[in-house]
C-alpha cells in the first residue's frame, strides 16, 4: 500500500503488518505549486506530485527510487487509468505521458477551466479517460470519452445539469447532479455505448456529497450532515442517517459500504439493507485545534480494510467481522 501525508511525499507500507518499506520525505511547499495528493499507480510506477515543486515524480514501487520526473504547469493535476497517465493544466491543455518512461505522447486542448477528469473502463473494458465540462450557467454538462493512447475524443454528449463524476460500472458513466451551492439532487447515468442518459432524483438532496459506484452500478453517496444513500437505476433504494457530520468518499466492496467519519471512526454499512453493521472507536488528534481537511477513502483488499484517521494513524481491520471492531 502506498500513502502520502504531511511531510511525506510517498511511503510504501506492507499489507501484512504495516511496516514501512521505504518513504520519500516532502519538501516545504511553496506558493503557486501543485499540491500533493494521494499517490497514483500507472505504467508500473508510483506517481506523486512533489510538494514544493512543479514536478510529477515516478517512483520504483519496490525501492522508492526515482524513475522519471515531468514538469507540471502551475495548478496542474495528474490522472491515471490503467497503464496511462495524463497531466491536465488549468487552461484545459492535456498531455498524455508514457507511464513507463514519462515521455510525452500527445498534447491536446480538451475541456477547459473547471473540467473534471477521471479514468475508468470504457464500454469494451479497456482503460479510458472521461472529462466532464459544465456550461457557464450550470444548466448542462458535456461529457466526453478520450482515447488514452492518442488523446482523440471518441464520443461526447451533453446532459442537463451541473454534473460531477462518480465513476464507471457496468458500461455506464455515473455522475452526481449538483448545483452551484453544492446541493446534489440526483444521480445521472450515461451509457458509454449508446450515450443514453438516465436520471434518478433524490427525494432529499445531499450537501457537499462524496460518492462511489459499486460493481453492480448502485451509487452510494454521503453528504455533510450524515446522510448515506444508495441509488439504483430507477430510484433511491435506502437512506441511513449515520450521525457523522462529515466523512470520506464511501467505498463499496463485498456487500458492504465503508467510509471514514470526521472523528476518525470507520463505519461499515450493509449495502443491501442500509444498516450499520460495525464501527471503530474515534481516532482524533491529541493536540487542540488540529483538523483533517480531507479524509482519505478506505481501501479494501484481500479480506482486509485499510484506512487512515485524523490522528495520523494507518490501520488494517478484518473486513469480514465489522461487528467486532
């Protein structure tokens, strides 16, 4: 497992016992530079935006040694899909990089300021990039699928609403319809093969929602205030009030939905019934006045769930017995 944090560009943790295999310290951040985010994986390398610089750095997963680096425009972001990686500048300039060497493969202007990019499987199952670009008035959003090898736009369509990406599953692109104030009032599905648009309105909107899509195409969304909802192709399936004022993006795996609460609790919810089946004790910093602005989503792998809390700890639990947490 690879992670990053304050003072840390990236580190490798052993899944078995959490021991640190290697770590790369972060430099002191400067003004106008690209902010560090969670490490990405593409082309057999761990990718990190180096704090204090305008660099995208590729590290050897086994040793942490640098393989290549690429200069990022100020404010740019990196996005990965399978073996492919792109850098997206604030003005809409997109560059495709060779994941193994970091060499530029193509550059195009796609989308524009405020466009949102993410990677996922296309209709054929192969990795692709998607970009959503909302109109200035927020009345509609253009969605496009981009070939990761060439940067060519394979298809594009326009749908009503200010749409934010959730993910891809079962051959469809899933998005949240949120207004300028951050109120999510619906879930939109766009079939990647036919471009058919289907929309499900939420009976009660969610504010500042974070969402994910499960393998079966069910969208799970969590809003500030504690509401967690499951939305199927036709309707909202269930809603659970978790009591958590804030939380991470939910994660769906093995019949459960997991999320980190703002107080450091890891919650497990039955994905079919919307029932809380387990939670950990809070994990909050001992120092006064400290707060984690972002809560990383948990990761599920090989029967375990891995998470990080606001007190700086990273921990692993048995995903099969949340009642015993």
